[in-house]
C-alpha cells in the first residue's frame, strides 16, 4: 500500500474516531461540567432528589454544588478532583454500580468539611481553634463532622431516590437531533 493511501485511510479513521468522540462528549453533556451551574448535576438521573433537596434549602440560594463538593485551594486541585470524581461517577453509572443512596467517600467528605469551615468561617472559627471540628479527628473518633449535627443541610436525611421520587428538576434536553427524535416518534 502506498504511503499516501495509508495516510488517507488513517486520516479518515482518525476523523471518524475524533468525530464520534466529540459527539459522545456532547451527548454526555460533558461541556456542562466546565462551569459551576448546579443544573449540570442532574445530567445523571440519580442526582435528581439531591438536586431537588438542595434547590429548596437555604444553600440553594447562596451556594452551588461545586461550592461544597470540590476543593477551593487552587485551580489545579479543583479541576483534578472534579475530573477524578466525575470519572468515578461515570464509571459507576456505566457499570450499573451506582447505589440508590449516595454516600460521600473519605476524600469527598474531607473536601465537604473543609468547605463548610471555609464558608462558615465566622461561625466555625472557635470550633476549629478548639479542635472540636477537624475531619481527620472525626476519622480517629475524636471531634465531629459538620453533618453529624446538620444532617439535613442541604440534602434530605435519607438522601435516596425514594425521598423525592417525583422531584421536579431541570432535566436537560435530549442531545439527539430533532430529525432523529421525529423519526423515532419522540415528542420531546
């Protein structure tokens, strides 16, 4: 096979791979995760009750999901954590391993606790100074995490799909083109 023909075939295959990958990222709504809009979190149906509970809480007025759930020390740490956490969620969703009730893992719990302290610094200063509030101490059985007392803020106590089964949340529009939805008879 001539090199020019090989390059043409590689260019076509590469174009198909890049095009399919770009469409896949568009269909997953990957671009919505680049900002701080909390509505991006309901791209996954399992997040609907958490989003609904947050939206009706006091935090819904003043904080986004990212304000609580990603680190704020610097941009590199924020985006690295967001990417790693997002890929973990995608992996669990694709493999069908997501749970009905989502629980924060240790790394996420540390981030959430740090953000509680950061946002409520005026209220938490004395607790932090006295050592009553420190996530690492909670792991050793000393001190308390914020959510031990404030369990319902900003999410519901049970935090399951059945806690808000008919939650009205801003589900994203289908990424399928209009002509395709029309061809298969889907109205929305």
